[in-house]
C-alpha cells in the first residue's frame, strides 16, 4: 500500500465503529456502481453478439419452452 493509503487506513481505524461502518458502506456502494456499469456494458455487448449470430445464421434459436425444460432437467441432475 502507498503511504497515503496506509495513513488513511490508520485514521479510519481510529473512527468509532458506527463511523467505520458508514465509511465501509460508502466505499462498497461506489464499487457496486462501477461493477454494475461494467456488467451492464458487458451484457449489452453479449446480447448484440448473440443477435448478430442469429441474424447471420451462424446459430439457430431454440424455443424458450425447450430451453427452460432443458435447464430444469440439468438442474435436477
């Protein structure tokens, strides 16, 4: 860790429990926001890739009932 981060961590550890919890929640929420944004972009790209595969004919779609039936069978083991 950098010296600044070490100092910040040491200062944060001196905070009362309630304040440390609030700080942790704020830090985690910023990570969640970034992860959600990245995840959304990845899913959008995946959806576009799959749509292109369907349109080009390189893959063939299957009926949703069949897909769910297959998934249930796999999950049942």
